[in-house]
C-alpha cells in the first residue's frame, strides 16, 4: 500500500481516536453536525469532491484514469478513509460519505459558478448534502421512478416523494432524480433527469423516521417545488446515467466501511476472548472459539483485498471494474454481518446489551447489505457477467 494511502489512513485514524461524540441523548441532528464539524476541521472532506471542483488531488494513488485526471473523487482514497472512520465511529463514516454521495451529481453535472461554490461549501462542511433517489415503489429498479419534473415556463415544477434519504431534515440541498418524460416502468432511454434542489425551497417537506442504526434519515416530499433550469444537473434525459455513475463511484466504499466495522468487531472479540476467563482459563483457549477467529480473519482479509481491487480498477477506468465492484460490495457486506454476529456471540449476554461496542456494530452493518444495491442485486450483476465472460484470471 502506497505511502499516500498510509498517510490518509493515519489521518482518519487520528481523527476517529480523538473524536468525542456527543451522547445519544443529544439527538441525531446535533450528533450528525458535530461529526461533520470534526471532519471539516480535519480536511478529509476534500477527498469527497473531484479535484476539478476544488477537491483533493489524489492522482498519486493511481497512475492513470479518471481519478488521476481529477474527473471524480478517488475511490481508493474514499475507501481507505471510510475503512478507518467506520472502525472508529459509524456516524463519522456516514457524514463523510454523504458529503460525497450527495454532491457527486452536482460535481459531475452542475453548471455555472454556483456548482463550484456549493462544492467548496461541501468541503468546508458549510452545506450538508443529500442524495434523493429511492422512492416507495422504486429502489433497485430506477425505471420505476415516479417523482416528476415538468416544464414550467423557463424552469421546472417538481412533485413526488423520496424515502430512506440520509440527512433528510438537516441537509441544505438534495440531488434529486426525477422523471421528465414517459411513465414509471418505461424502459425507454432518456426519461430521467437530475436536479439540484435547495432544502429551503418552498414545497420541500421532510418527515424524519428512525432506523436500526440511528442517524438523520427520513422521507422527503416535493410539493410543487419551483426550480430554475440553472439547477438542472447534466442534460435533460441524462439523469439515469448520472445516478448510475454516482453509485459506481461510491458502491465500493460501502464495502470499505463494512470492512472497518468488521475489523473493529474482530478486535473486540480478540480483546474479550483474551481477557474473559471461564473454568480457569481465557475463553480464547477454547478450540471452537479459535476456529471462529480464524474464519473471521480469513473472510475479512478476502473482503479487504476485493475492495482494494475494485477501488483501483474504478479509479483507473478499467472495464473490469463492474464485476470487481459487485464482488467487493457483496462479499464485504455479507462478511461484516458474519463477523459482527460472531463478535456478539463471543460476548455472551454483554453482546446484546445496548451501548456495548459489538451491539452497536451489529446494528451498524445490517443496512449495508441493502442500500446502494442489495446483496441479491450484486448476485444478479455477477451472475450475468460470469455467464458472459467466464472465469477471470488474477489481475497482473
């Protein structure tokens, strides 16, 4: 691993170790804003934005390709940072990645000085980003998008509902995928367009709800929101491509976060099994528990290697990236579920006590197998590619 990545990991690790999160009683919004403030002070948010938009220069991490040219954030850098942040604090990781995920369509499709200004605010933590894609009847199938933007004079009128939107209620803006032609379920190309929607716009209504690992999230409704054409991102009809490009950049990093959570769970198991004594000896002296640790370690290492491979191929713009990304996301998130489950089991009754580290990790990793392409979706992608391409040789 390059010195550049080692330095990034060290910076993220130092931040996570020094960060003193507000207590849960402080509420989700205060906790989220505190995490974002710490990230902004550390300078790490620059890695969520493309160099062409004022973000960090990560060209030293990959010799050639879109990331080296500054055309998007480096997936390798994002993955290294998410791994370390997730190891330390789940909300640090979430607020970090949401600045990139939520602003990526703006980075790629924004026009005019306003886009550069918002990206600068994202890096400084002055504006909170959100990505509004999922709908009640449109998750993995973006063809079902029903939120609609219709021409209204020189601008647009936006109506529809988005759900499971992280940062809902605290975001300063939403990048929203909306239908501009056709009907939900149409597979005809060119029916979707992406828009930048200020949270302060009239007609934006948020309803927060709770999920298994608490963070700001909820439903966002757009009720006759009037938008100028200046906030359209990309060309009319190019929204699906922009949405898929966003997922292609950030999906691998979900696996990286999963690896960070799993690594912390494994360390917690090692600590507990070494310190806890029963029947006159450490729990770790039991052969069956050592077998557990061996499998946790081996599966985690495989996941780490898959994530690094996918990140490098994505940064380089390699045609093999699609298959590598699906592998990495599938294996890393499923592995994290396994590792965290075993860590809870190793802790016995303590493992299910609210506030224990392994109990928090168990809740943190569950959603990773669902969002940004559920495990079943990754299997569909892989199955199709394997049928078309056969087995792949190892990378050079």
